[in-house]
């Protein structure tokens, strides 16, 4: 079993969009019914459009990684660098945002998520980022456990 993590290339656009849609569908399937009353096709189209813009306009502040298992694309991670608002009581300056992570269900359990996160953390370090934040849904216990094993701590609940 060979796992390869690499930076997304221009030719990876459709693969990236496929995984973004996969993440949205995964999240949607785990949300309570009372919050999923909208027209999901409209939501998915908006998510796809925004992801396409992110991919097409990526620069030194956006880092997209793809994961491959035995030569097949199986997941992705998206990181961003941003300047924390000057009024932030939790610190100002450059911050990393571990924005998205998705691994196909059939590829889970091989450490691919951890490898994507480790690669993204390395990129943040190279960008001289010392604080990284991420968000996880309260129902996503697997993700929360992974993040905690990697040293992330719960900071805010909304």
C-alpha cells in the first residue's frame, strides 16, 4: 500500500471539486434533519462554485494537497494563511487555518488523514505560521479524536 501526498496541480481541478462535493455530502448526511430543509442542490452548486474559485485563484496563502493510495486519488486537505483581525483577543498576526479535510470512506483507516494534516502543518511551519486553527462539527468524533491526538485543543464552542 503506497500513500502519496502532493500539492494540487492545475490538472487536478476536477478531482479537487469532486472531493469538495464529497465532503459536503458527508457533512450533510450527518446533520440533523431539522437543519437540512433547504434545497441542497442549490447549496452544493454554491459550494462547488466557491471551491472552483478557490482552486483557480489559489496563491501563496492557499495550499491544496491531494492524497493518493496505490495511484488513485482518495482525499484532500485545504489550508489557508490569513491575518488575524487586530482586535482578536486570542492573538493577532499571521495564522493558519486548517480549512478542509476529506478522505473517501473506502480509504479511511490507512493513516491518510494524518498524513494530509502532517503535510499541511509542515507547510504552515515553512510559512512561519505558529498558530493553526480548525473547525470540527460536534458530531464528528473521529475527526475530533484525530485532531486531539495531533495536539489540537478545544478552544471555542459555537
